[in-house]
C-alpha cells in the first residue's frame, strides 16, 4: 500500500481574496498509484458536470465552476468527501475548522468575514448523503481510502505579510506547499509516498526550493522537463516521489479534488467580501477578484468612501 496525494492552489494571481492551497491524501494499493482513478472509481465518480446519476464530480475546478453555475458543483463535491469521513459541516466555521482551522482566528479580524463565520452553508444539493455512501463503498471495493483533505488558507492580510517578508510570491506559494508536504509525510509511517503537484507558475526546476525547505532529506533529480519535474526524497524510512506536472488538475484525480477544494474555500470568502460591500454601497457590482475586475471593484468602491472604509492591506493582495 502507498500514500498518494495531490496538491493544488486557487488565488495565486487575483487582486482580491485569499490564496488557498489544498491537499487530498489517499491510501491506495501499490499497483493503483499511477492508474486512472477515475476509471477505478467510475461507479461513484465522474468528470462530467451534467452526469445524471448520484456520482460525485471530481475534475479541474475551472471546469466545475463558473459564475453562472455558482458554487453548487464545488459545494457538492467537497461536502460529499467530508461526509465520506462520517462528518457533516453545516456552518462556515465548522467547514473551516475541518479544512483549515489555523485561519479561523485571523478571519475574525476582517469585518466582511467575522459575522459570516457562524452562518449556515447553503448545501443546496440534497443528495450529498447518497453520493457520500456511493463514494465510500466504491473506495472500499477498490482497496482505497481517502485519508485527509486539508487546506492552507492565506487570507489577504496574512498573505501580504508573508510576501513582504520574503519579497517573492512564488516562494510563499512553495512554502505553503511544503507545509502540506510535511503533513502528508507524517501520514506515511514508513510507507511509499507519491505526491503530485500542479506545476507552479511555469517553473521547471525545483531543486533549490526543495533543498531549502527540506535540508534534512536526500534529494535526487529524476527528470526536469517542460511537462513534468520529478524528484525522489529520502530520509530514513521515508521514501517520497514528488512530481510537478503541467495541467495536473486535469490529469490526476487527487490534484483535481485539491483544486476543487481550494476553489470552494476561496469562493466562499470572496462571497463574504461581495456581500459586505455591496450591501453598504448601492449599485456596486460584485467581483471575482481577478486583476482587471478587481481593479474596477476597488475604483467603484472608493466612490463610496463616505459610506464604507476598509484596510487596504486586508483587501488587496500584493502583486
């Protein structure tokens, strides 16, 4: 048996809202590590958003989410996976307490988040319990176990502080990714570990970053190509394969699940921002937070300076 994990982020480029990096960790038979898990779990999992059965959608978040569709696909997938652990999360604080508890205290410092943390989640899909049961049964039938889903949520103020300290956004992203890697490795207990990460910003070479973050581990470069950068890291009983892969969120199920989780957490917090400011500023159009529209939102918001004020460093990310 082996640990198979995927890591992906949402919010690295936008002007407004947090950056979220998530991992999904599976326990799989050795022969399934690099197999098509969508095919193995085809009774409970689909890549098609319009699938008519109770299967759960796991795909690249860019395919699962659009502003017209809203959060329903992301919501159903994340809550189905959480319920497969035998848990139910009804409020925003409960969800964050499960996925990213470290950010809860920081979120209390934002007026647009503070009063939403105790709010009920919509969970508009009524078949989550059925989908969770199907997923659990399918995982068991294939000797697979979903061990953990975890997010690291860098709210804007915290993110800006980290970027100011290291003067490099890419380094912040890799540091957070490395923290999730260290958490995954704790699960290994001497077992084989394979981690797939969506390539970060087009970077091909990660040796120096890995050596800086994991100086205690022996590092071997397997290959570094435009499509895939592969490494082996060892430390005593720990033997870990690490793969930075282009479009991994569309090619590997654990990365897709991490992609959807990161996007769901980010969009929930962006929704808080929109609700807070549009409720006080009549006619203000909501934003998704990306640079062009985020700039428009800030310019429009500043026209309402007599109605609302905000801390710039807690709303606008350093670019």
